[in-house]
C-alpha cells in the first residue's frame, strides 16, 4: 500500500469542534497490534546453544578424519542461523497502534526503527472489513470516503476477526455518543 497517498487522510474533517473546545478525551478503543514471536530470549539461547554444540561436534569429527573445511562451513551455518534469528526479532519490533477517541480514529504504524506512518480517519463513515477471514493472508481494512488503510497484516485470522469485532463495537459506541448536528 502506498502510505504517501494516505498521509493527508481526512485530517480536515476530523471533529475539529471538539478539539477546539478542549473537551476531555474519551477513549473508545486503544490497542497495539504486535506480531507474535513464539521463541523468547531464553528459548533463543537454548536453540543457539544446542546448534553450537551440534555443529562443533560435527565440525570436529570431520576435521579429525581429514575434512577440515567442514568445520569452517559449520561455523558459517551457525553465523547464518544467528543472523536469521536476529532479522526475525528485528521485524518483530514493528507494531501498529489503533486509537479511537472523541477526536477521531488514529492509526499509527511503527517499524523497527520508529514511526513509519500515521493516518487519521473520520469514524462516522468508517467501515471495517475483513477480507478472507479464514485465510492466513486475509486483510483487515479500515476505509472511509474512498480511502483505506490495511492494518494487522501479521495477525492470525482469528486475531483479525477479534480486532475487527472489537473495533466495530467501539465505533458503534462512538456513534451513539456523538452529538447530533
């Protein structure tokens, strides 16, 4: 998705009156979506320790029978395994924050090195769609006035449905609480 097209997203149609009146902020929905990582730091240490012992054993055994280059390749494989885990943990630091208040809906996306995008959306016309709710690669899309932002691409299908249901309920509470114009 092109985040450049969404950076200006409906900022002017937000509930400007409520922001100017210094009303206290009412939070209807506030969540952080983070990718799941099943292997924690202790598990990582255990896996790397076992892999190191395994590859040292294999490398030394081959070195003793005269195939000494295998020891170097075992070290290279261990280094590549470590790098793959580090890259996986780095991508696990990304997250998205969805916040619905009486001032509007804000979606903020954070990458491993900081914020990468922010969208403000008028919730009165917001539609929450889950494409392919049972597919692993389905999407949770927030759309309004012909614009859209996809969130939670790293969530499981069940988690996407749970977030969509909770956000729809929060939007209904927001709409019921909004003053009539």
